[in-house]
């Protein structure tokens, strides 16, 4: 009976509650929660260094960040000076050798990094005092030597060379140069020439003038005591000489008067890099800053954005399309919308991106979009507060950006009040679709003709051609007619004749080559051996140790990568056989799959493009007949990855011409191998293929 009574009571209570609540009416949202950030403790040294301290004793660790907030620096014909300065900082001090300095950091289980704009360290809190001392010593008493300078310069130049054939790198620097101009700190180019202009004295001068405490902040976070931080800072950083960095004057960038396409040809590109960009003047303290963030998030902030939904989910043009908007207290920054798309849909992607920009600047966003985006920002903001570094970062922003003291405390409240109309106004103000540059970097022979027919708002967009260094050039003409009588077969025959003749090439039974490249200051040694019996051995070594080895011995073979051996599969054996003969072109003469695709440019040379098979193409100089390039394309994780090999500096060995400079590029990695030795019918034994 008692159980029945309880059940009836619960039932009546449920009915009563249902009668009181109308589930069809959305409840009124409550007020935005108050944010309790806490205030970092702070102090300032007489030399200008400002210090922020956030105590957090949950874990026995500490991080130290030195941030120098200098205005943009124009390096001119010595661009690369700041990069070299940053790479030399932390390479020992006037009191500690580089080796001893690095060994102690490792012994402490700590990390310490430098750049031209500061430093970062992390360690256990019990080593905090020593880390403060090491950071201060390296920052205030750096030791710049000619030996280390030469090493870092070589590394920088090697890195620049490796980027020359990387589409994303070319696109990134061209975007900056076209937006700001090459005489602006954000738009200037670092090249091999400008790096070679930099001397050790330049680095010392740069350090003395710009690595100064006037605009510097030291942020200490973790298991520390404020009084200890103050004592250590005064002990180790007071000697940092007080100075104010010099200022620059340069012209401010402006948007183009009308929407235009800026095209840069990259013959090796398998995808096109598209960026729609314009200059914006946005600062964190602006009243419409948060509205601009929301507008950008809705347009292209993530996988729920309009750009992503259109270009990936709906059209399938790309793996992702995104946008970003910058802010800069020192001057203009950029709004950018970007995507990597297949060559065949480059023009269509440009049209769709411009459509989305036009839509968000002309019509209010939906209630659902605004609600979801606010929720996303609010959730991310609240979660970030769990990290003590967030408190320090926010406090640093308040100082550097001259924000109201309650900027972050009232952030959620301000976020919640943003209306659809404010988001539309921000989009209209900052997404200047009528004054945008559409920068397209891709394979011109496949995309340019369609780009020249792109229309927006009923008008055909002008297409302006630029070089990889963002200089105006004549629009390439890809409609070059192959001379009558030229075929894939005749091109291969011309190559065979150019390098020594068919009889000479057929006499080659074995081939051995040694070459050397450099990667981040370390030597790579390449050893290749081949025979006419489908035997191949290719071994890449670093510091005497094999890092990659492939062996083919007729119908079997294996590869070893970082000590792990794997037998070749049937498909891999077929591929390796195609690479194993000493002179590939002798095999090409017998192939039935050769196709002459037409004429292109490799560097400044006119070449014939010959498709060898579905994965490989070769490019032969129209004048000399020599092979200048090979491109091999494979699919990895759903993406097409191209491996590009360039052949230069042909020299004669045993009556046959061989390239003595071989440049291999895969994605962002590029290696320039210099051949030291080639042996014909010598230096190869059966044991090489075991």
C-alpha cells in the first residue's frame, strides 16, 4: 500500500509540473557568467622591463616567457638579419660555452628557446632560479662567433632553397608582398642574396639596437613565489642596458581599387593555392573587434563554417576551406580566405569563395549561426581559463594592446550582446570583396585559361601575372605548338643522342654513383648502384648511419627505413624495376605508353613534357635534348603527392653525359645532391644487392 501511495504521489507531481511548464517556449537565457580571471602580480625594473607573475602551485613546474614588443622592423637588402640574430641567441654566452650551456639545459630536463623577439623556458620549479640565470645570461651576454654565424647562414639559405618549389611557401610570401608591398616589414622578401649581405657585425648591431628592455615583458607562470621572482629578476635582469629601439617610416598598404586575380605559375603544382585577401585596420580595442571575430568564424573559422560547407561538403573541391582576420596595433593587417583545390576546379572555387564573401557582406547571418558561434566562442573562452598561461596571456594583451582593464572579465557579456546586424556590419567593413586580391598559385598550363574567364557580378575579372618574387610579369602563353614531326619517340631519341648515343648507352652494364647533400647543417650521403639485370641498391646515410635503403634483386627486394626491414610487394617491385636500369631512356624507347603532352617551361627553358606512365612525366630541353626534370605523383592518405627531381650541370663520364647536380623535392623538403663520383661498368658486385 505504501509503495502504491508513493507511486501515485510521484505521478501527480509529474502531471502538476507538466501543467506549469510550456515546453514549446524556449527558456529565457540567463545572464552571461562573470569571469573571475584573477590579476597577475606585476612590477617594473628601471630599465623598462615589465614583469607579470602568475602563481599556480598545482604542479611543480614553471614557465618563463620573454616577449619583446617592438614595432615592425624593415631589414631591406639585409632581410634575414633578424632571423640570424634569433638563431645565434642561446648558443652559449660570454661566460658559458655553447656545449656546456646546452648540456646543462639537457641535464636539468628543461627547455630554452630564443628568437629575435624574445625567449621561452620551461623547467621543474626546483630549477627555476638557475633557469632565470641562464635565460638572463644568454639574453644579456650573448656570444656571437663567426663560426656559428656561418653555420646559421648556411642553414637559412638551405631552407630558402628548399622552399623554392613548395607551392604553399611561394603562396605565403607572395600574399604578404602583394598585400603590403616589398618595401614594408611584413612584405619584404628574405632571399639568398639578402642573407649573403648580412655580416656578423650586422647581427651584433641588430641585437644591440632591438633586443632591448624598453618594450619587453617577462612573464613567469607556475609553482613560484612572487617575492622570489622579484628578487631573481632584479638580480639577473637589472644589468640589461636600458635602450629604446629605433623607429621606421614606410608607406602604408592600400587595397586594390577593384577585385582582381593575381596569378603565379608553379609548373610542379598538383593543386592550386587560392587566397582571397584584403587589408584591414582592426585592433583588439576596437568596438567591433568581437563582431569581426564572429563574422570570420561563421564565414571560415572551422568545419561548420560557410566556406567549408560549400567547397568541401557540398562541392567536394577541397579538403578544407578557411578564413582568418588579423589585428595589429601598429598598423594594417589582413583578412584572408583560402583553400587548396584540384587544378580542374580552380576557377569554380574562386567563384564560390567570392559568392560566400558577397553573401555574408550583404545579408544578415542566421539566428542559428550566431547562436552556435557565440556558444563556440564562450565554450572555448571558459575552457581556456583552466590553463594558468591563459591568465598571463590575457594580462599581457591588456598591457600590449592598451585594452580596458576589464576587457576579459566582461568578454562573455560583450559577446552575448552582439547582434546579427553588428556581425553583418563588421563583415561589410572588413571583408572587402570589391577590393580583394584573389591570389592563385598553381600550374598555369592547366588553370590559366579558365581563370581568364572567371566572372564576378557580371564582369570578367582581370588576371595579372606575377613571378614567384611577386614582381609583375607578362602573362604566360601556354598555347605553344609542338613543331611538326616531333613525337615522344623522337624526343627520347634526341636525348639518347645528346648524352652519348645508343651504342654507347647500351654498353653500360653497371652504374655506380656517390652524391652528397646537406640538411640542417648535417651531411646526407647518397649511394646508388644499378645493373642491366633489374638490380638496384639505393642507400641514404647520415653521419655514417643508413636512414633509408632500397634493394631490388630481380623479382624480389626489400627496403629498410630507420632500421625496420620490409619486403617489397608485387606492385613495388614493378615500380622499382622501372627505376633500376642504368639508362632509363633505353627502356622508354621500347615502351608503348609514352605520350607527348606538349611544351612547358622548366625554369627559363622551353621543354617537351613526355608522360612515361600514369605516375611519371619527364621534361626534355627543346634545344639541347637533355632531361631537365622528372615528376612522379603518388597518392598518400587521399592526397596527391608529387616528387620532383631536377637535373643540372651535365658532365661527361666515359663518353656519356650525366647530371652532377640532382635536386629532389617532396612537399616542403628539398635536397640538393652534388655528385662526387660516377663509375661505369665498375664498382658494382652481386653482394651489393643481397
